[in-house]
């Protein structure tokens, strides 16, 4: 109060008003910050606004005091109200890292968009930070638009372009086509290695090392989503050694991605080891809530389902579900759904699981890995429920039929045609891309099978 008014008795005046129960309220515990009663606050604002030029000056004073005393968000709001978009941008660029790591990127994006709308001529650095905040807040459509706007700027340096391309590649976690991800990541990698100028340190977590990491990591993610599990795992392993991978959030991403690639390829021990390492990094840094753990939890669900560990599967499916449905990233939501269907097939029935699988319309732009996993799972469920004609029709229509040879072999064995099964097996080249759905053919309780079961019987429900 004293800072804003210029008087020296602000604190004493507040104490006096509080003692007399005049105009002030305690929003929290005694001894905390005080607030004006909302009607009195409205009166003060009215009186302030009838004095031309006073409001921005006083709000700037308030913003500085709030920042000096650790009230970052309030300082930004005061700067916005003062009509100081440049100050808002400077505050976020300098102090936004904590908000980013607390998962408050949507607030940062709102502030930066408000600043840009007031003054569209703000520097390219502001728009790169806006892009970073939008990506972190999973505002994919807005991020794509920001990236396109950035590309049209004449003042964009090579360092800024590298950062923008790497951030744009991160939209591949949502709905950006993998071809676009590969292109953007390649652009970012080339620029960051040759740019002579400074690579922008967006939201306090950017810079040359982070931009290189994001470009290489998103290449690994794109390979994963494209179904190239072996190359994806190799890329994730290489990315772990980059300097940028030492940032705690980035480290969780790369460990989780490696875990998921290995889990989907059937390497349970490697998958578990890397997923648990990601969880340990989060625990050590107090960010166990962070969305970057989704891949690690998916991997642990996959391992648990393969090993018929019902409790482990349920726990990690709950954890991955929180992250998938909070972020609404398209690929994560789809993977979550498929794992939930597998859980149903194992511990309820394949009929219920098949209905559950077909209850959600798939995204026509879904990653190849999701399409392959979904088709493999549907084939196994159709076989398990005796719908062999539907299974054969699905195989005939699938553009990825070559990768579904294990399901074809199952189908021929279910039909009692051992010769056809042997023929399919002889033609199976076992490509690196393997769309596995272990045990998801519903080898469950109480079902008699005409052929030798190809998966262990699921444990009885407790």
C-alpha cells in the first residue's frame, strides 16, 4: 500500500482498518494477506480511473513490489492491467520456468497471448515463448497457428527458427502427422548445429541443448508412433546421452519413451527398468504428477498385462489414465483405451472387451502404431469370441496385414487348418514392427477352447 500511494503509513493503516473491521477481509488464515471488501475495492478502482494516467503508473509500482516479494502471478496480472505487454513478456521469459514445471503452462500461454494481442509488434522471442507455452499446455491447434505466424516473421533468426521447429515437432505428441514431425525435427537439428546466433532459452528450459534434445527426442517418438520400435528404441537410447537430456522433465520423457518402445516390442525387463527409472526421477524432483510420466506408466501396464499381474496393471492403468485424459493428447488417449480393453479381455470376457473396443471411433489420422495395435487386438478378440469370418474379413481389408501374421496363424489354427497355419508361418519374416497384443485374445475364466490355449489362463478375479 505504501509503495502504491507513496505514503509511509500503509502498513499501519491496514492494521487499523483490520482492527475496526472496516473494508478488509482475511481470505485465509489469520496473519495472512488481506483483501479489500469487493465493494470497497470497486470504489477504489472507480476513483483511480477518473484520474487520467494514474492507473498505469500505480499498477507498475504494484507489479514491481509483488515481483520483489515473490508474487509472480500477481505481478504479471498487474502489468497486464497497466497495459504493459512488453513487461508481461519480460516477466514470463525471466521467471516462467517454475510455472512451466508446475504444469501451469496454460496460464503462461494466456498471459503471452494477451500481451501479443495488445502489441503484435513484440519480438520473435515472445512468440517462441508463446509457442512453448501452448505446446506444454497441449493447445495444439493454437500452437500450429503460432508456428505458422512465426514462420512469416522477417526478424526470425536461425536460433529462433531452430527453437520454433523443435517445439512444432512436439505437436506430434498430439495430432500432427508423423511426416511433419520428421520434417520439423530435421529442420531444427540442422539449424541448431549450424546457427551462429543464440538459441532462445524459452520458458527457462530452452537453449541450444534443449532444442537439440527436443528435435532428436521427437524423432524417436515419431519412429515409435510410426511403429518402428527397434529404431525408436535405438534413437531414445542415443538421446539419453545428449546434454539436454539432463533436465528432469526431458529425462522423464526419454526414459518413458524408451520403456514404451521396449514394452511394445516384448522386452519386459528393459521396459520395466527404464520406466521405473523415469518414476524415480519424478519422485526425486517432486513431480510425480507430471504428464511426462504417461509413457512410463503405459510401459508398466504393458508389462503387467503380459505377466498377468492384475494389481500392477490396474494401478499403472489408473496413473496413465489420469495423464491421458488430463492432456487429451490423441495418441495417449487411444493407447489408454486399447490397454483398458486388454484389461477387460483378461479379467472379464472377450465379448465385453470387443464391445468396449468398438465403442470408440478411431481417429483416421491416428499413428500407425495405434492402428496396428487396435487391429491386432480386434483380431484376437474376434478369434476368441468365435467370429472367424469377421476376423478374416478384417485381415483382408487391413493395409497392415503383413504385420498381423501372428493373428493369421491363430485364425488358421482356430479353424483347424494346420497346413494353412504352417504356410503363413513360413512366409512370416518377423519384421521389426510387431503389433503385439499378448494374451488379449481373451484367454479368460470359464471359456473352453477348441485348440491348445496360446496364453496362460488369467487368474480368477479376487
